[in-house]
């Protein structure tokens, strides 16, 4: 009888030890899982902090680049350069900065329809479609008087089933071009790098404009364009020489000064991260040396920019 009692006690103690062992194993497994979760949390937090740190550094460095550019322009007197570039190193980061007057682009609010049609044609539209697109752009920005023929522009949008009509006021942003009736989205995307709403000029600065913009000038021919692009670095902003080089296209060229500049800032941070930002500023603001008109980060995608 005593032997059976001892055996039962031993079995009970063995079962208790087994239960404790299983419990310990479960606790160890839970601790291991918690350790893995905590490790993943720390890794994710570190990545988030690094990204946030890159963003903060980028904002500060781009602001510094804009300040330097504004200083260079405002310290140049009454005739600041229409184009320029410089390199700088700050807090272990490298920056490459270029700035160009907005007159190097076609102003959506001031360009004549012939110039707008020329750009559409250069970007791939047929001559007939290019003229139609230019009419719609002009119709978007033109204020219609009651009872005038221009008031029919709104009817075109209603007939096309649009839930909105033309602004009938100046373009507020170049992206508004995508709202203009009839313009293909692909054509709008190709046009955006060549247009602005900040120059205030009906013409363009042919010395600093991109080839596509010069090709859009009414009266421009492929032969004149090729020769002008080959010669323009030596024209030295001489209005008469520029006019001779442009031929019939000279009517759409301008030497007007513009207080709006587009600044491209390419950055390489100390940790190797690269990005680029584009900022448009206007000089001679009422209360400050300049004011920011537009700001866009991540130009060309982060990590893929070369200085």
C-alpha cells in the first residue's frame, strides 16, 4: 500500500515537472517572439528616423541654396544674370545649384496663340490640332464679356460633359493645363517642362531657353534653329546679333528682365543619399529680398541624381 502511494506521488511530481517545463518553454518562445518584434520595431524606427533626418537636412540645405542664389542675384545690381550656376559644400553635404530666369519658358498667361501652337507642334501635335489646342488654352485664360463670342468657351466644356468650365482668368499653376479641354494628357506632360505662369512676358529669352522652346518660335525653321543653337553662346546678349541670328523668329524673342527665377538644387548628403529640388522665387518682394513662388522636392526621384 505504501509502495502504491509513493508511486502515485512520483507520478504526480513528474507530471508537475512536465507541466512546468512546458510552461517554461512557452515563456521562452514568447520572449523570443517579443525580442524579434522589438528588434523589427527598432529597425523600422531607425529607418524612419533616417528618412526623417534626410528630409530635414534636405529642407534646410535647399533653403540655404535658395538664400545663396537670391543673394547672388540681388547683389548683382540692376542687371542680374539670366542664368548661372555654382557649387557649395555645407555640413558635409554637397550641393549643385543652377538658376534660370523664367523668361526661358513660355508663359501660359501671356504667350500669343501662335507661340503656344508652335510648342504643341514641336511636342508632336499636328498643325491643325496644335492650333486647336492653342485656342483652348487662350480660351481658358481669357475673361469673357457677357454676350461676347468668348462666352461660348464655357459651352464647349458643358457640351463635352465636363463638370467645370474654363477659368476665364490667368492660369494659377502650370498643372492647370491638364484641365484645358481637348489637350491629351501625354502632350500636357511633355509641355510642363517648357511652360510657366511666372515670367509675365509674351516672348521668351532665346539665349537661355531650351531648344524645344526656341523651335516653337513662330517663323523658326530647322536650319535657322540648328545655326542659332551653334552660335548663341557667342552672341553675348547682343540684341541686334540675336535678332539677326533668329531671322523671322525674332519677333517672339525678348530681352525683357524678369524677377522670377527657377532654381534647381541637386544634393548629395554625407550618408550618400541624393535628391534634387526645384524652387521658383520672385525677387524684390515688398517685405523681403525674395519670395518663394513654387517649391517641389524629389525632382528625378531620390537616389538617382548625379551632381
